[in-house]
C-alpha cells in the first residue's frame, strides 16, 4: 500500500518533536497540530488534536462551518502533556483503533519520532514519513560536520564542505562539551578561520539558541541548554544583485530533483 494515496483515508497527528520543549516557543504544543485541520477532508479523514487550548477548539469549529467537517472527525486529547504523542498513547488509543478499523488508512505525523512510534506500531498502518533511522541520523545539524573527537566520527559520512563545492559551506565540528568547543575552535583557527565563530544547537529550529562567539571565554561559559551543538566559522551573509539578504533553501520530495 503506497503512503499518501488519494484513495486512502488519513489520520493527521502533527504533534511537536521532543526537542521543541527546550525552545522558547510556548505555543507549538497546539499550533503544530492545529494548522493541519484545514487539510482534513470532510467525512473521510480524522485528526488528533491537543485539548486545553481555546483557540484550537475555536479554529476547529470554524473549519466545521466553512469546510463541512464533522465533530467526530476530531479526536481530542487532554493536552496535559507537552508531547501530544504521550497523551495519545495514554488516553485515546481505544478511540483511534475503533475509528481506523474499517477502510484503508494512512497516518501522517509531523515527524517520525520515538514517542510517535511507541503508539503507532500497534495499528499496523502505513506511515507517511521518513524512517526512524533516517530521521535520527539526518534531522539535526550534527550530520553537517564531523565530530571534533575522531573516535565519535561517522566514518561513512563524508565532510560536507569537501563534497559540496558549488556553494560556500562553513567549516565546523560537532561538539558535546566545553572541551569539544575549545578543541574545535583551535582546529578551525589552524585551518585559517579568523576567530569568527557561531554556535548552533543541533536540535534548534528557526535560529533558536544561536550564539556568536568570537573568543574562547564565551565558549568556556557555554552550558549547552539545548543539547549538542555545532561550532562553525561565521561566513559573510549572502545577498542578491540588489544587495538584499537572501537565505536559500532546498526542497525535496522523495527522489524528485531538489529545487532551491
């Protein structure tokens, strides 16, 4: 059965990733799930939503009126836990099993994480998402640079800055401790980096937790509030022909050619 088939009925369950609890975005517990309400097809799909938030319920009622959704198409958790996956596993699995027992279903999560897989495995339904092993290896910034400690490096992973030659890629190292940061700084300086560095949390998103650190003292005081990081050289910001700052990104879908 092919995932994301138009003939399949869909169970939307977009809960936040565990690492998001460490950032400053207090509302992602609710809006990550709520923003997929408008994708639910009337009388066909289901969506799991976290309770405990007035705006989420108001938006679902709005979609009921404007899109023709039915109350029974939403499965509500209590919203007591930050992770919606936690509340699904503890509170609504009987309802989920009952409503997905008939017909061809597919499950569409926000991301394939360990908490998600703990409750979904028992349903034996196709999942629209990457494999857990792929997500664990490639969904954070540590795959961009080798670990500063040779013994922790993935020997099968090429150094990105040496593979990608068409664009400027910052040199850097993955780090877990203050000692790692100081060693990485020394190695980058030996490689010609002129004491301009940036610390990026491996699991951070939307620029969360980025720190500019041009001296060793700043690195010595770093406390890793969001876990492992990468230490990179700070490059000049890209601009277009008019001098405006640009931030290119690559979009992909399966094996289709990427677009920038």
